[in-house]
């Protein structure tokens, strides 16, 4: 009898154990599941960090999206402004049409002298190493203009370009540059020589190129200078007197036509 009773109890305990192991447990809450599950916790961290970054890049301009800044091309008016409103030094590099006191650069200085004090230094061509003492053209009140005229007889564009740095060093600090060349030159070397000249001047000084009146320079040389200026209009400005001065103009006519061109700029 006792053995039968113990057998029944043993069977009941075994059935209870089997039922407890096989029955479904209560599912953990969502918060507990994420705290305990490394995979789900890592995924959430990636999602939370990726979302702000994605939002931050929306509508953000990059260097590739930003258009390059384009500076306006220099004008004749810009060149005039560089030496007209204060004491200033103007450097001129020219040829046999502008080296003498009787020629157009000196004559033009006389026109400017009606409005302000002006002095001009011509290059000492005899020694060919420095500028002469200044010719005082006018005195009085107002901003003084000093012109350093490095024009030389029989020089070519190439020869002038080769000595530009020497002339500039002799002149000292200047505020603007005027180029009036083409006599004794051939069209084949004009572009390379003007490249060299402007490189010697450097990037900061305003440069004006003057093409003389018709009939004084060979048309192929003048056209070559014009073509070079058009290819470098982001760096230099131009006065082409073939459009306004008389044929084979005198020095006085050249000076007057140039002054009129500046006034109209």
C-alpha cells in the first residue's frame, strides 16, 4: 500500500516538472529587450547617429557647388583712378615715339599739368642706367603726379620687356603702368614680349596699353598688340588711338587724342 502511494506521488511530481519546462514564459517588455539584446541596442545607436548627419548634409553647399569668383575686367577708368586722386607715380615704358621732350608723353604731361602739379623724369639714354632729374612742368596745390618715362629710341617690344624690371627698380614704387610700344618691332614676337613685360610688372599694378595713331605703327604690329590685349583683358586695359587720332598724328595731336580718350572713359 505504501509503495503504491509513493508511486502516485512520483508520477505527479514528474508531470508538474514537464508542464513547467514546456509552458511559454511571459515576453519581456520592449525596454528590457533593447537593454539586454546587444544587436538591437547597436542598431538603435547607428540609426540615432545616422539620422542627424543625413539631415545636416541636406541643402549644404560644397566647394564643387560654389561657382568661382570672377573679378570684373579692368577699365581705363580704373587705371586713371590709380594715379588721379592722390600724390602718385606713373611708370611709362615706350619707344622712339615718346622718349623726347618734344614727343607725345611729355606733351600729354603738359595737358595734365593744367589740372595738378606734374613732374616728369625721362630715362637718361646716353648713360642708359638711370632716370634724369625731373623736369618740373607745373607747381601748385593738389596731388602731385610724377611720371617716370622709360621710353628709349629704337627700342622694340622685346628689348623693352627685357629691361622692365630694371626700369621699375630705378623708378621705385609706382601706382600704375602705361605701355606705348610697337615701333621697330615685328608681329611675330609681340605676344611673347608683352607676356614677359606684364610678368615683370607683377599682378598688382594696373596696366594700360596704348596703340598709337594710324600710320605710325605697322598695321600687323598694331593688330598683334590688339589681339594680345583682347586675350588678356582680365589683366590690362586699352586705348586704341587708331579709332580717334588723325593719320600720322603729330605729338600734340597724339597727346590731345589720348587725353580725350581718358576723359571719355
